[in-house]
C-alpha cells in the first residue's frame, strides 16, 4: 500500500525514494539512448502501439498506418477540435521519443509543437528528423523532465503524453505538471500502460501479478504501475473537466506479437546483438507483456480531459 | 534552439519565482533560412514576450528589432521581416541558458537545451 501510495506521489518522498527516482531517470535516458536507433530502424519514428481492428490480420507494412491511427483515435476520443478557430495552436509532446507524434501533430494542426524527453540521443535525433522533413521551424525538442517541465503555466492548448506515463515515478506530480502547463480550455491526452483496476475489496494487486510487473519494470525502467482509476482520481482531484477513460487493450492486441516477430528476423537479431544489454533485456521481456495483457493484468489505457476555461 | 523556443522556456528550479526569461550565453549562433509567413507572425506577436525576444536577439548578434512593438507595426513588411528573422531564423547551436534568479546554467548542445534539474533543485 505504501509503495503504491508513494508511486502516486501522495506522500512526501523520502531521500531513498528521491535517489531511486534519480536512478530511474538515468536508466530511462540510457535505455532510450541505447535503444532508439534500433527501434527506428525497424519500426520508424512512432514509438507507440498501433491501433487495430480487433481480430484483424495485419502485415508489417500495416503497422505504421496503425500507429498513425492510434494518434487519430486518441485525438478523436478527446474531441480535439479541428475547426481553424478552435484547433490547438501550441502543443507539448511529453515524452516525445524521436518526435513521431510531434511531427504528426504539428503537420495536422499546422502549428508549433515542442517535445521533451530525458534522452539526449532522442532529442538530437528528433531534431534531425524534423529538419529532414522540413519541419524545423514548427517542432522543437528539449531534454527535460516531465515531472518538472521547463515551461510557464498555461502555455499549451494540447498536452500530449503518448505512452510515456508508464515511466513517470510520481503519478500525481506528473498529472499536476500536465495540468499546470495546459492553457485554459486545453485538452490533455494520456495514453499509457496501466494495471487492472482494483476492486473495492482490494488494497493491491496479488503477489503473482506484482511479480510479473516487477520483471517488466526492471527491463523497461518503469516505476510502480498504477491503474486507470488512479489516473481518473488524480484528474478529478485537480478539478479537470470532461474526464474520459477507456481500455483499448483489445485494439492493440496484435502489437507485441508483431514486435516479437520483428525482433526474431535476421535484421532484428543482429541489431539487438549490436545495440546493447539494456535493449536485449527489453526484447526478452516482450512475452511477459503479452502474458500480462492475456491475464487482464495489463491494460492499454487512454485518459483524457479538459482544463476549465 | 530558435528564439521562439527560448521564449517559452523558464527555469523551474524549486523556489524560483522569477525564472523567465533565461539569459543566453552564446558560443555558436547559426542563421537558418525559414519561409516567411506573415499570418503566423501576426498571430505570434500577441503570444510571445516581446521584450525577452528583443534582448535575446541582441545577445545573438541581431540588433535590428525595435525595442517596443505595437500591433499597428504588423502592417509594416519591414517590421515583420525583422520579427521573422529574430524569432525563427537565429539558432543557438551551442551555448548556455542561465536562470535569472539563481544563475544556474542549462547547457545547449547541437541546438538542444538540456533543462534537467539536479536532485537538490526539485
């Protein structure tokens, strides 16, 4: 209970926790410094799940379209306006990877987007990719911490966190920052990995479930997981409006098997061997993600809301 | 880092109330040509901190931007072009951003600012 509470950030974090948080951030940066290249090589610039029709069969070339669809479905879920007067004019991509979402959103809305990541390698790569696409004047990237965003209050019309929330060690602080940098009327979109919601009689997941998640946490530099309900409660506590949440696990089901298949190709294996131990460990843990989804333990969640005017 | 980006960054060190604008220390400035978009610029004038832009552009070696800007100046092509140049075409490739309150230095390498805080600053 104390561990879950600390992960939500609901109590003052002690020195040991602070040190662990620093270690985690370094681990995240190093993991992505090491792994981004191989991911980009095989999968391209979107470092997130694709959105698929349930029970569809997909070829590798369809995955990029599915990753783009994930972005569009998330925007639709959050009812982000497309009307030229009401569409977002400033966007922040929190946990931007190599800028796939940033580029897409900047192009879609014809506006500025800035992305933050803990990984200097990713930020530099993001910048180069944007420049290569002629978007250098629309997207910018900084090495920064999502828990301490280097922006003044109320800066952005769209606050975007696509599969980065699972890395955040203090969920309350994370959500607080998302809300802080959101302008009045702005939409906040969080797409992230959660564990199943606890029933009213449960204080925590059962030991086997925690064991499985611990192995995944270790390989992907994730702090303790929380549930979709936890996110909803945090958003409610900040008086954010139009809070919506959904379980999209069935729409991402083909993703991990596809990633595993891509890792087992000749190119995948040789790239993994060349990339480093952190990346290899990440690859080896992929079947555990599938197991987690199958058991209904891991959920692919979307949570969106609007900051009051 | 363009000055448009600089105009949205602030020091977020714990306890800092006056973290904007970050002072710039230049090591390398690069000028990059960007398509001139008057409509975009007209929208931006109201959104940015103009004084911070003027100061920053001077430090980056561009002294043409007038000290103050009135909305009526947006009718002037001359002003728009200077505004465009300062906001979009001056890049800090290497240098430092300095917290105005604490003097803490945030490096800029290959055009990417590193705004990560140390353990004792959060």
